[in-house]
C-alpha cells in the first residue's frame, strides 16, 4: 500500500468519493482486532469495481484503509449524525451487527494518531480535488459511493431499498441535482428512496455547499444488487453488476450534465 488515499484525476466536474472500499489494516492495528474484526465484514465490497469506467471524466478519491482503522465518513470530533439511533463511531467498537470487534480497544491516543495518519489525508485529498474541479468548471459535485448489506436488524428495520440517495433533506446539493438523481434511480428496475434511512454521511454534509457551487450527494447501494450473496466470500456477480452499472452510468451522466448547466 502506497499511502492512505489513492487519486485518479479526471477533467470533469464530478468527484467520486470512495471512503469504505479499502481493506488495508496496519499489522499493529490488526493484532488488536478479534477474529470477528479481522474478517472486515463491513467493507463496501467491490464498489470501486462497480463504478470503474462509468464516467471517464470523473475524478476518484479512494481511501485504502479499512473503516475499522478509522471511518473516513465520520465527523473527526466523534459527534454522531444519528443521535439516539444505533450506528458505529469514528473508530468503530462494534460491527454493524452490534458485536465487538476488538481484543484491545483503541485508546484516545490511538484515535488521535489515526485521525492524523488516515482520516486527515483522505479529506485533504478530497477537498483539494473538489477545489480543483470547481476552479475548472465553476461547479463541483461530490458523489459519495457506498454500499451495505440490505438486511442489518441492529441498524435498521426490514430490508433496505436497492438505492438510497442522501442529500440531508436537500441541504447538500441543488434541487436540480437531487431531482435528476432520484428521477433516474426511480425509473430503473431498482427500488429507490430519497433521504430515507441514509440522508448522507458526514462527508456529504461537510462538503455540500450548493450556494458556493459545491454539491454533494450520497448513493448507498444494497449489496444484494451486485454481489452473489451478502456474505463471505463477498463474490462479485458480474451479471447483476452489469445491469446495475447501466443505471449508475445514467445517473452519473445526468448529474454531470445538470451540474454543467447550473454553472452556465
């Protein structure tokens, strides 16, 4: 692993954020995880592969470290976005099923060190790329790419929709971008919801400043839409993925065109 973040620069207005696809855990940290933690169950499995090549002009900013090291989509101060609801923390102590993942839990010192070594470089890169594409186009769109198992009783009731779009109830992007993303998602064979259980994580809320020409939207995909099963070995299902990729491409193309229209 070369560093905590990998960047692929494109010449368009969209930046794809990939905070949870990384699986790197430094050996000193891995040794403190229990067997459950070492399984890295809560990875956004294969999301980078799912989006690869869909929008050649897009920039990608991808964290290489696993969310159990530190979660790049959490407020670095540790404040929860969902007070009163079950969720995981800046450095998770449990997995999404509410089960402990550490033999030796991280200390406050550990968390501070990981903020500096992993969380901060990822967000410095994301901020820099958003500023770069905005300078070039007069507009920037952060499209934050996520996935999750469709059924996790500890976190939510029932089964998730195939596509969950989050804009913090419209606060993080122009209404035109929110509307076109939801319109294309809803017109697909997938089930889609806007600002349901997932309203956009800390990253979406932190960077989304539509009045300043920076828009942010989160797409949370149910892993059942592109994995053979939502269980180890988390195998990629090419046929499912190809069907989903067609609609993701349409969504990205529509956001791209809408963003450039807003900048004119």
